[in-house]
């Protein structure tokens, strides 16, 4: 579950994104090698879907970007409700 909220002086809008990740069965050797890499030491769930842990992912239901950290599509929709563009053409930068 990943929640995002956007607020101003008049309102607060939020969304909760549900994502499910199914990992495949891994061997003891794979688990030990992954642990030895150091990657799982500072991760929620002890894996990084955008890193070495991606090789263990069998299926994702929901938002990939929410699993990484921030549900981008849902965040962009919330920002749009506050008339805040989440990107702009290069010429406007």
C-alpha cells in the first residue's frame, strides 16, 4: 500500500494505491548471494524491484512505480486536480 496526498489551503486530496508483487521460489544459494550483495539490507520487504531483486519477481498486480516508491500516474492525477502540471515541454524550462 502506498498513499499520496496533495493539499492546499482549501482541500486535501489523497489516494491509496494497492500493488501486489509475487516472487518466484528461490534457492538457498540465490538467497545467500542476494544477501551478500548488500542490496536487501535497507529495503522494505528486503528486495529492490528496480535492482538485483527484479530477477525474483514473477508477477506484479498494480503500480510498478508504487513498488519502487511513488505511484507516478496517481500522483500526476492528484497534481492535475490542483492545476499543477507534472511535466512541461523542454522549451518551457
